[in-house]
C-alpha cells in the first residue's frame, strides 16, 4: 500500500496519474466522497460520489478501510477492491489525507509505505490552486488556510518529496517503490528460491 498525501495543489494527483501510467502492477484506490463532483471529474475514476446517508451506511457496514472528514465532507477507502488487489499480488496507490494514513498505519503498518508531497513554496501552492480553477475563490482560500494544518503532519510519513518538478518527483516515487518492493520481507518465496540455489537446483 503506497500512500501519497499532501495539501491540495501540491501536485499529488498529477504524480499519481503518471505513476499509474508507467507501472502495470500498481492500481489506484478509488475513494468514496460526499463532496460535489467537480467539472471534468468522472464517476468511478476520480471518486465514487455518494450522499451522506450512503456514506454513513458504508461506515456502519465496515465497508471502508479508513475514512475521514476533509473540508466538511466525508471521504473513505472502499475495503473490497484493496483487499482483492493485495490478495492478487498487486500494489495499491492511495491519495488520502493524514487521518486516513494514520488509520492504515494502525491496521497494517508492515504493508504501508507513506510519502508526503510538499509544495516548493506557499506562493507556488496558491498559484497551482488558482490555476486549477476548479474551485471557487472562497474554496481556494479555505484550502490555503487548511494547507498549513495538513503540512504539520509531514513528520509522520516515511518519505518526503518537495515537488519542484513533476517529472523529477515521479522518478523519486518510482525509486521508493522499487526499493520498497525489494525489501526482504516483501519478497515472497525468497526462502524457497535461496534453498534451491544452495542445493544447486
Ligand atoms: P479533493 O476534494 O481535493 O479531491 O481531496 C481533498 C483531500 O481528501 C485530499 O487531501 C485527499 O488526499 C483526501 N482524500 C481523498 N480521498 C480520501 C479517502 O478516501 N480517505 C481520506 N482519509 N482522505 C481522502
């Protein structure tokens, strides 16, 4: 489970998209949310958009691996697709906030790799949020105010990337993925492989 967190506008969504294009063994976890759909977003690709009652039901049925309230809306990770992907030996990429990351760490620390993406500067963060132009001015102001809060959690993450350049940041996350996949405990079947090597097979 690879988690990418950052304040809105730091570039995490673009990094995620490029990673998924390049890595066939990686699949995105599509969250449910109660927030309204933005222009250009696609149901089932960006999110599953559901109402507050349906969100509550999912929480009650324990159908969410983690969930949190962000900007006044419910966000959560459907459990089924993640368990299915992990069971099939695939890696799963999560674009979730620090609250969700903490919950995943509580339930599966060994399987979790967390990366926090920081913007190069406050000014650049504001520029990116405005350039995105998907949110109203009031929403941009609210997200800027929230950014400082979110960034206070950087030290809870395994890796920190300052996103000066998207392509460079993507390469860094790829390097993290490669190294983490090579960790001894993640290489299933290694005992058998080495035994066979030692026995000259
Ligand atoms: P946005 O509304 O801009 O798509 O996302 C707002 C924030 O919610 C982002 O920081 C994003 O990482 C976070 N988020 C998205 N999906 C989930 C989720 O399933 N769980 C949690 N905890 N946070 C989420």
